[in-house]
C-alpha cells in the first residue's frame, strides 16, 4: 500500500525559517535587545549548515518564476536533484535541535499558530522533498498533486510591485533583522501601497507584525478598528446628497460589519482595512473643507 506523507509545520524548513523571521520582527518591536529567534537563525541557518542549503532550495521554488509549465517542471526536477545530494540524516538532526531550541525560548503553540504565506506550496515542497529522498515513501497520486502545485506556482509571471516605502517603515531596525524581515513586509501588500502610508495604515502594519504570534489579539484589534471605521463611514454616507456614493459607502460598511466579527485574520482582511483607512482619510479631508 502506498504511504502518504502528512505535512507538518514542525518539519518544514521553509515554514520554520519564515516563522523565525516573523518572531524576530515581533521581538524587535517589543523592545528585546537580543531576540532569541535571531540567535537561533544565526546558529542553525549559517552559511555551512545543511538546513541553510535546504532552505535555499525552498526559496528557489517559492521565488523563481517561468513563463510556461515546461520550464517550471524542468526547474523543479533540477531542484530535486540538488536536494538528493543533501544529507537527510543531517537535516533531521539539525531540525530536531532547532525545534528543541525554539521550545526552550517560546511557547510552541503560539509560535506555530501564525498563518504562513504560500502554505500550500510550502507543504508541497516539503512532501516532494521527502518522497524524493526516501525509498520507503511512495504515493504516486500525492507526488503528482504536490508536483503540479509547485509547477503551477513557479510558472506564473511575476507582477511588478513598488512597495519600497514599506521597507523604509522599518529602516531603522538592526540590519540583520531588517534584511530578513523585509520579505515578510513585502509579501503582505500589493503595489497600491507603494506610496506613503497614512498613520492608521502604518499602525495596522505594526499591529500585524507585533502580534504575529497572538492571533486573538490581532483579530480583536481588527474587530475594534472595523467598528470604529464603520460608524464613521455610515455617518458620512447619511450626510451626503450623492445617492450613488452613499450606496457604495454603505456597502463598505457592510464589509466592515463582517470584519468586526472575524475570529481569525487573513491577508484579505488586512487588505480591506488598508483600503478602508485610505477611504477614511479622504472622508476626513472632505469634512475639513
């Protein structure tokens, strides 16, 4: 009977590194002079570590883009060939010690609670690496599905993104923290936020990073913010004479009503609030005239 691999965040090198990067940002914003997560990254993802080499392969499959499926599939095959050259025993040993070190410094439940971008792709990479390097594991259907997920991901054209100002938001952070944290910041917002953020958008961004391991607190923040903005938008909609604009504003208020009740925050919720804050700023400017 074909054995199927069950994905685990705890064993996924790409996921572990992203969670550590987020934790570094969280620790830094909370005023920790020496982030345990930063020390862990330096120890386990140094230039010569096997985990670092595997992480490089994860990043290749997460970041590289090709114009068609054929090229994407050939690239995936090349990456799998490189993964087979790495010592699986060394990776397992280093990963065991890595998890042990994380447990010594953080609550594991909170640490792994954070949602991961490209989770499905990360999971597919992990499973395909495991299938490719194990003689005992073999599930043709699962291998095909994982391979298709990765090939489709790397065969999509890259969209231009102009979010340079998001980097500046944390430009005063320690260089090693900043370089690892920029990727996380850049992934969260599309090019419409390439311009300077207003105060509310900046606060939302900071709140997201600061409470990356506390989803309850983050959802509570979004719930409260949505209720405040809903009240403001409804009041403005009831005052203006333009019926079409009023209807559109009331529709936004309905979206905010839903946001005020969410229990778990995802990227679409954050994007909605960023748009709402931009709208809120315009309403404030109109009221001043």
